[in-house]
C-alpha cells in the first residue's frame, strides 16, 4: 500500500527566500507515494518531486500563485516499484 499525502492546504513557503528545497511539498526519492487532493499556493514551487521517484501518483491537486512553477519533477526514472 502506498504512502498517501492528501487533503492538505499548504500556504506556508516564503516566496522571497528562494534556493534549494523550496516547495509546498518536497519529496526526495519517493517510492509508491500518492499525492492527491491538496491545495498548494503562494509557494516558490508548488510541488517538487526530486530524484528517484518510482511508482508515484499525483492526482486531484489544486496549485496556483506559486512564484516559479506548480510542479517540478526532477531526475526521476525507473518502472513502478511493486
């Protein structure tokens, strides 16, 4: 069963700071994770999925007014891990 991150309202990142690790949701090497039904706004990046994401599902999220981008999917590869 995947880990689920769901139903959150995230408006917590300061957009003036910038730099690494700035995301309403920032996950490094997530395996079998579901991210769904979240509201993410006024962040530097709405959602940052970083390095080695496998078997991840992103659905039903609302993202707006993020200063750089809503979704950053970085250096991810491989088949779903089951």
